[in-house]
């Protein structure tokens, strides 16, 4: 019985990040300090600090995020400066935000088809209209972001890159689907995303998004 309970716990993250009833409102173009709870939530009026809770009861030391909405995989560890023993809900959102602020590379642009390129440009233009708000919160975002690695490993970017309006950023790959919906387990999708010869991945979660 206890084995089944443990397996069930592993299949679901903390209720703060559980889809489809995730009780937060979060636009990934902004840092996690912008997270709000709906007025109907029992946490209405509370801030992002509530997300300093373990992602799962197992307190994983490392996890991986993937999504059908973007082509990257991001490995996440706990923030050592915060004295954390495992990955928290805030680690997940802060790292995801930081990783998606990386400029799109020439190779990534080259793999995009014509429709995706048009979507990228539209998303970049919408984000540029929001630039003052994004710039104003860049410093607080940088302070809240834990260690993040792209796969293969890459360092968390400097959020001041967002200030260069002409750049396409990874978050633009999402188009208008920039609202965080939650995390799910999808073993079939996770297996399909593994690069041959890449070895065993960390505990893998699939990120879900929706339109604004």
C-alpha cells in the first residue's frame, strides 16, 4: 500500500503547480515576483514567497523540464544560496523564466519553419510593447533565479539581455501561450524527447501552457 502511495505522490507536484487547477496566475514573460493568486483563491493577496515549498514530498535534488511547446530541456537544482535541500516550486518557475530569457540562437532560428518564424516575430513585437515593465523587474528576477542548466549545460543568462528589444528570446517561441498552467507526468513524451546515448535523465516533468 505504501509503495502505491509513494508512486502517486511522485506523479503529482505540490498543489501550487498541479494542473489543471493550478492556483496561480503567471505570465512567463515576467519574473516570478509578478505571480499573483486569483481573487477567488484562499491565498488571494499573498505573494510569490508562498512558493518556497518543496516541489514534491521526496524533495528532489534535480529535475528536468520539457514541453511540447518548446524544443529545449532544462535541468534544475535547488538554490544553494537559499539553503534549500531540494527543488522548490519557486525554483521551477524562476528557472523556467530565466531559461526562456535567453536570446534565440541562429541555429534555433534556422530550425524554425516559416509559420514559426512569423509567430516568433509577432511574439517579440508584443513583448517589446511591454518592455518598460519587463525592464523594471529585471533586477528582482535575477535575484530570485536559482541555478539553471540548459541541456546540454548552459548558464542562466543575464536578464539585462531582455532590454535589447530587437532580440528574439526563447520565450517568444511560446507565441501567445505564455501563461503557466502546471506540471504533469508524461512518460511516453519524456521518453520520446531523450536523445540517444544521453543516459538516464533526472526526474522529468512536462510543462503545460495556455494562451493569455
